[in-house]
C-alpha cells in the first residue's frame, strides 16, 4: 500500500476541502489510476496515532539511551527494541537453568516387512524409561515375537496457509530460503516499487507492510480461473478467513502478486536470484492459499509384546491439492507395509538408546518475530528494524542462526529491569499498542495519552541518573592485537574474560590457556582421551576429547579397569567402584 498522507504538523495548515488522501496497494497502472479517480479524506485519527507512536519512541529511546550510555556504555534502548532483547535474555536464562534429564527409548526393527516400531505403553499406561536399569528390565521381558494388535486407517486433509502478511513473510523467508528479516524487506521493497520487464515497469507484488490476509475479489476471481485452467477444477479451493481480529489493518491486502498470470518463471530473466526466490515464494503462497486441501491416508499400527505396546505411524498423500504448487510444505511421507490384525511378526533386532532432554531452543529470527507478533508488541513493519538494531548494537550474536545475548546485552536488560521494569515489559508494551490503536479509532485523545506517559516516565529517568550505579569495564594495559584499542576485563556468565573495548566493531577475545585433565584412554573410540569437562552450569562430567565424533560421556569418574562380569568400564560413584553398565560392584 502507498499512502500520500501528511504529518500532523503539515495537517494543521491543510484544509480538508482542498486536499485528499490517495491510497493504492500496488504500483500498477490500473491501481494508480483508480486511486487518483477515487481519493478519500485525510484521517486525522490515523495521523495522530502515528505521530503519538513517533513521539513515544523518541522520548523512550532518547532518554533511556542517554542514561545507559552514561552508566554502562550501552549504545541505545527503545520502547520495543528493549522488550525484544529482554525476550532473548530471558530465554538464555531458561537455558542456563535447565537440568537435562535422562530417558531411554526402545525400538523394534523388522526387515520383512520393512517396519520400525517404538515402545510407548505398558498395558494401558504411558511408559517412561528413566535409566539403563529400567530399560534393561523391559528388554529382558520382551521376546522377538510381536502380535499386530490393531491397524487403524483414517482419511485426513492438509490445508494450505493464508497468503503472507509482513510477519509471516519474514518467518517463511527465514526458514525456507534463508533470508534475514532485513533482507526480506529490502528485496520485497524492490519487487513492490517496480521491475523493468522491457515493455513496462511494474510492481510485481502488493504493499509488503500489512497484517491482513484479505485478497481482493478481482484477484480471487482471476486466480480461481487460473487454477481451473492450469490444474483442473478439483484443485480450486476456498478463501482463507482470519481468526484474529485485534489490531488487523484490514484496509490493507495480504502480500500477493499483482497478477496471477505473471508467473515466477515468466519474469525470472528480469530478476536477480534473490528477487526471484522471494517472488517465487510470495507467488506460490498466494496461489496455494486459493487451492484445495491435500488429502492423506494415515495409518497407525499397534504391536503387542508381552503387554508392552509398540507403535508405527505413516501417511500417504492421495491427492496433492495445494502441494502441487507449494513444494515448501512437502515432507517425506512414511509408507507402512500392508498388515493384518492378529498377524505375528518376528523382529530382527530390538534396540535401546539413551537420550537427554534438551533445553529450550534460542530464538531464531522467525521464532522471535512470531513471538513478538503473538505477544502484540511492535508492528510487523518494524520487526526487521528492531532485529537489525539489536544486532548492530552488539546486544546479541548469532550462534547457529539463533540469537545469543552478549555481555552488554545482558547488562543492558538487567539495568533497565532494575529501574524500568514496569515500562520495559511485554504487557506494558502490548497495552501501549492497544492505546495507539484506540487513538487511530478516535476512542482516546492523543495528547492525554502522551501526558499520562510522560508524567510517570520522566521523573523515573531523572531519579535513575542520580541513583543508577555506573558499570564500566577496567582496562588491562594491553592493546588489542587486531584493532589497537585497549583490552578490558568483562564479566560473562562463566566469569571474567579479557576482550576488546571496541566491541562489537572488534570481537577479539583473549584466549586463556586451560589445563586439560586427562583421565584415561577412551574406552569407546580408543583414539581420544577421557578428560574432565564442565557443563554450562559448572557441573563436572567426563567425556572423550574427540567429541562430537565420539560421544562417550559419564557423570562418574571412570576407572581404567574393566568389569569382570560384562567387560564395561568401572566408575567411581560417590566412593563406590561399580560397573558403568551392569549391577557389578567391586568389594
């Protein structure tokens, strides 16, 4: 969407009978001409809402940024930016506090027929195996004969998703084609503004800042015809309706191609590789949203072995529907063999495997955007800028394409929570978005909202300038070997470390030599050494130096001696020498 609309200051000098608001969702000849023929009045409430948002952001941003720069040397703070950073820091602390729990799985393998089946119940109760002893106890009760207790088949369908909003486009582009939110919006802007197709320069997509999934009647009608003509009438689907009504700007359309006849392949030669990838994604998502569901046959097989229940599941697509065009949703379907109830199968192997529960995952860009949208903080059009800002400020770093807060990011969050926890939090920020929407709807007076905020916020800032403790890193007297800036001592989650003061422009960290405590040769790979290691929380365990190639690990101190009963290594468990596998204890 493109809007020619003045700011509040300009509006004061404009008379409504002389000026109009021109709105169009796409830069095409017909859309622009229609908009010029059908101007609307300038919406004073929308102007005031936007101006209030800008003023709020500047008050919070300027005042808190100056405070943090003065006290801790942080670069900036922001109304939504600081809440997004808090989400990342809170997630990291969840990870640090996580205690992994051991569990085991048992899988029966069959070569003829080709089948894998996992233990999930004993009689009618879910079964959880917490250690090797419990697992071995179950294994000892199993035979190699399995009776097929039930074979359940049911039909299911898989529906396509709605066309893209700003948020869902950023999420899907991140997971499916590897684009950052910033890159997605930059490329989408070019597709919207116009591409030279030799005979004409035309915008290939509609306005890319929207939270509506609505499609125009004309586009729906033309797309239905395209689907019928190209794939057949059985592929024609239905229009997706939004379940969310709060804060949806339904005057906008979803992000879609300006013409369904302008296929990705037909314009590929006029696009850069990145433009083609994003246009292909947008085009196929909009097309698929109006196509019929995919149909599947789902099969569940339950096997019984001495009252221990094993389960196998699989599905087969019987009608591809929207998957005909939206290959981004396809997955490898597991086809199960045809079996009958009462049939007896003989397993080739029954395997057990040790696992440990995993901590919650850090936020990826897609997950952070989804979380912000669901919590109601910020606007879809601002997500890319927010993410870019916390990266540029050095508040986060990307580890395996996920956000990990840096020392300064954690310190910034902690300091803001000490003095401004009632302003910098999800609930307050979401409530502020609601108030801005009410200003846009004419339900709240903009200057009253600003005054209420400022009267509470500014005294708190003034007080913090007086009382907030300064936290400045100490210089070591050494210079950074990479950029020449002073090296400073910083505090991290695992203690003090020496790093460049020019972070994040320079990310040099001085390596401290660590003494490696070798215990014995690795009993699993025989190439590495068993060494003393520590978890993130500082708990000692013993693992192979060849990790991750060799994953030998034990909590108990290994002894370079084999069990006389089963041949496994012995370990020192709280002063008792015992076998790491069986029930042998050395006297």
